[in-house]
C-alpha cells in the first residue's frame, strides 16, 4: 500500500490526552485518494499511480479528462497528484487510499506550500543583523557589500539578497499523528505544518 495521502489544512487547536497533558495539533481534512491511472516502466519509464481527490461537478472538468475519470468510477476530482510506487500493477483503477493507511502514533513527514510573505529585505528574509544602530549610520537594514573588487567582478550566484519570501515547497519531517478519525476523514498531527488554512498538503510515511 502507498504510504502517502493528500489533504487540506483546516487550522490548529489543542489536543488533550487521557492523563491531562495537551499538545498543539494541526487538523487536516483528508479525502479518499482514488487511483485514476497507473504508470509502469514499460509505458512511462517509471512506476507510479495517479490519484484524484475532492469530488466536483462534471461540468467543471474538461472533456479530455472525463474519460480517465469515468474509467476510475465515474467520479470527477478537483485535484490530481502522482505517487511513486514499487509496482503500479498492485493497484486497481478506482481503488481508494484513505487516512487509515496510517496509524496513531506513527511518524510522518508533511510537505506543502509555505505562507507567502511578499517582497522582503535581507533582515526579514535571511536574518541579517544589519548595520549599526548609532547616530550617523546610513546602513541600518541594507545587505552591505555584495560585489567583488576585480576578480571575478560580479555578484556570486546564490547570494542572499532581497526578494520574494515564502510560498515555496517546504517539508517538515518526524511529525507524529496523535489521532485519526476515519468516519470524519480527519487527521490530528502534533505541531505545525507548512502553509495557511486550506493549503493542500502531502502526508507521507517515513
């Protein structure tokens, strides 16, 4: 079975254990990930399955995609993702991968788009210390010298400079599942996960 599922971040709250201890948790709404396509080494060069989740109306789907959806049970999905597997032939079209793939207490890693912070300077974006805070200093929050005198006479590739901050794929490893509610399609993950509310996240086994 593929140890990966996709869901939507609903927000954070506190989770109380039987002995009275409480932990901050992230609540994730999951959907059954339905296999709509199998990719094999003979046809595509690698082994993977394509899954869809969050059902939507048929008129929201373009005609070229309706054939694939009908072959997998005549359901139309809003999101499509791909999962690498060792043998795609072990799966059947229309098969569902649900939250009960994982167990309570299991360690996982979570990936998602981090919050976008817009254009940011080097102090906020990279944690630079900045210039002196004294009277007469004219470089409080600037990056300082970024060039080279004669050789090679250019800004080095990868130099930390101002720019767009956040909104990039971020992975947090070694998180713990505190609770699973299969009847509600909800998973409670200890700690914070990347992204704002309603961000699509990927939950994988370690």
